[in-house]
């Protein structure tokens, strides 16, 4: 009996000195990885994702993040980032008039006038630029400047459209450089009304069409023109007479990224080739982009500017490296304003509505048959800025989008550990005063959350969707 009592006593003492069992684990809002892991199970092994806390530099989640995949329109991030860095946010594209003749004392111009395109995708009639884009250079302002600055009163000659800054390939590599309906127009350096005629059909010869419209505008402003419009290349000894500027690059990249405009993106990449590469071609522009992103540690395959080609290849980690580099750039304000905002604008207007991600996440979408992607930034619940990239191939688009939405919401709900570094000052966050496009959904600026880090998501004046050809034709 005494032995049994002693054993019982020892057992009780042992229990008393054993550490208490830990309470059952509770879900942690500071760890988005479990939710993201579960979500990624729905999209299969041909998908990869990564999320990096830019406020601390800590990796929050990564799965197959180093495998290069087809990015679809997420490729536009490389194009627009390069355009912004190389040309600057205040840079412009110029549409110019050159003279190859002589102006006499009576205001009669003898010879040809050459209208040379500089790759401005917004150039066109006053009515078109106002109603479709809400901003842009116009033929009326170009002719008005010409007459004011030269004193021309009549022209014994003709107008020649010059699109030689670019090659004459009308599409990208996805269509073997032939015209593509996904672009919505034929690529040209001398864009007029986005490549559409007055009745909404496609222009067959963009340079000739633009020359004809300039001839019409000269006559409308009281100038007699004796010759018929034509297309060609200006002589080397031609004299610059006047020019008009596009909206700034900061606006052009917003008009590219927010609605995911393929035509703008392909025009930009040819412009990069013309200004910083060997020629105004897609291939030359792609090389400029490749060289630029290599400085940020990206060694992606760049085939085009828009992401329409399946030959584009990049990894989620490389996309986040680009996002991180642009966040550190002096151009960060213009850059972030170019991205669609969840539940509010562009291609994200109808996604993540009334979730934690609305107003807290912004990014670039990408869609091709079998491909869906989303990359951008999310502001966490405790004000950390997270860069993410979700690239999904061989997937059902609706399943992929639902997965991306849930992953972005998880990032917006999260509370990553670590102190947020003091934000450096950002200039130029305020909205522009440019007119709002009539056809693009106006954003409600007052609905934005207060950004505690003084970095506005920057909805800008652009709206919720890209304009299809049918929507534009509906204006005529």
C-alpha cells in the first residue's frame, strides 16, 4: 500500500511540473500564405505566384515563382515601365509638319507639306480625341499652329503623310505582323482617329488617310490647296515648320495599363525602338525593353509590347522585381496611377468589389486563351505595401480569376510583421486636371481609402474599360 501511495504521489508531482499544453492554434491574419496555398491548388502546376512585402523586404509567399510562363497583358508592365523611365513622365510624342517648298511674300506656299507621325496614338480630330480619349493632340490645333507660325495663305502643292518612323508591319508577332483585330487598328507612326475612318471602318492606308484629313482641315480653315494628298517620306533637307505634342508619357501609360490597350502598347514599343534602338520596329523596341528590365534583374523573353504573343515569357519573381524597381523609382507616382484599382477602374473595375481588396489593391491583368494573370500592389491591413504576381497558364479563365481575387483579398487582409520603414516623399501624387473621357467610366475619387503612407493609388481621370471598336463605331 505504501509503495502504491508513493507511486501515486510521484505521478502527481510529475503532472504538476509538466508544461501546460499549448492552446489550439488560431488563424493568423499576418500570414496570407495558408490562404494562398489553398487557392493555388485550384489552378494546377502550370501556375506560379509570389508576394513580397516591400515595406520590410520579406517574402510572404512563393510557389513555383521562378518558372517563366506566358504573362499575357502583364507584359504591358515591362513596356510601360521602360517607356516611363526612358522618356520620362513629362516626355511627349510629336506630330510634325515639314516643308519641302518655298513661301513667297504673298503667303503662297509652293511645294509639298509633309505631316510626319511621331507615334502618338491619340492624334486625330478634335471631336474624336475629346469623345474617345478625353485628351490628345488634334489636326485642328496642328493646322492652326502651322498657319499662325508661317503665315501661309494658300498652297500650290499637296500634303504628304509620312509614317516612316515605324516600319509598315500592321500587327505584332502573334499574327505574323499582319493586321490584328485584337489591336483594333493598323499599326502606324501616323495615327489618326485610332486608325478608323469617319464611318468607323478600318483605314487601309493610315498615312494617306491622315494626309487627306489634313488637306480637309486646311481647306476648312480657309486655305486653298491645289494638289491631292499622298503618302511618302520627307526629303532629308525638309524644314520643320511646326508640331504638336501628345499627352505626356505619364498619361499615355495610364491610357495603356488601366484599360489594357493593346494598340497603345504596340505603338509604344515601336516608339522605343525608333528613339532608343535601331529602328521603329517591334523587334527593335523589344530589345530596348529587354535591355532596360535587365537592369532590374529581369531576363524575360520579350516578343511584343502588348502581351498578345505566347512567345513572351517571364516569371512571377521577375515581375515582382520590376514592381519593386518601379516603386523605388522617382517616377513611382505616375507609375502607380497607371494601374487599375480593384473594384474601381479599368480591367479591375468589376473584380474584388466590396472586399478587403477594393481600393487597397491595384494592378495589371492579363488574359489569353488558357492564360490568366494579375500583378501589382496591395496595401495590407496594417499599411505594409505588398508587391505580387500571379501567372497562371493552362487554366480555366474564370477559375483563375477567382483564385487571383481570393489571393489579393488575403494580402489586403493580412498584417505582416515588421516595422514599416518611413516613407520617402512622393511628388506628383495629386490628380491631373485633364478632361475626363466621355466614354470611360469616371472614378469616384471620394471613395478611395485614406492612404496612411501618403501614396495615393491615383485613379486619375481614366475609366473602367477599354474601348472596343464597336463602342467607338457607336459614336459615329
